[in-house]
């Protein structure tokens, strides 16, 4: 469903020439926003868990700063790596805690009704001859 939502949004974006695909008509396209993909540990190991088990395990991974393990369980990364979402786009490496769904307080405290996830995304795509003209210098959560 999330992939379908992305495709619908892209199809509706028609700046510039409406007859050319949005992602192919500019030197660089930066795509950012809440894409709503979640962390699902089943992607990593095939094991089904209750919501409570998933929440506990993901928050434990956050405390351990297991960013690689979280990345392997990320729905968007799974879809992107298999060519099902935003083909040709690049995303930075997450080396910080998930930013969804947190309490609005100082520090990071997760709400128990949602599994912590990386919903907010920043990706970019450049024309082939210009790929070296865009560089990520920093990637992290806002305080």
C-alpha cells in the first residue's frame, strides 16, 4: 500500500513539462517527507511477533544503537533494494534512533502504541552526468 501511495503522489506531481516523468526532467530531485514505512522485524528474520514483542525488541535495539539491525528490518529499505520504491534514488545511512513515534518531550521517549520507525525520509536522484554534484554532509534527527 505504501508503494502505491508513493506512485500516486509522483504521478500527481507535474511541475515543469507534464508529459515527462517528474524524476527525469530535472538535474536533481530531492524527495522528502513522511513516507509512513515502518520497522518490521519479520523482514529480518521471518518471525511473527505481537505488537508488544516488536516494540520491546525494537526499543532494545535502539538502546543498543543497533542501527544496522534496524535498517535490515526497515520496510522502505526492503522495497527500495528490490526496485519496488523510488528506483534510482539514494538515501543516507541511518546512524541514529528512529524518530517515530515519540513523545513531545526533551529526549527520546517512544509511545507504546506504535513501533519506533524511520517514517520521515530524505532521498535524492540526479541525472547520471551530475551524480557527483550532490553530496550529503549530515544526516540525523532534529532535537
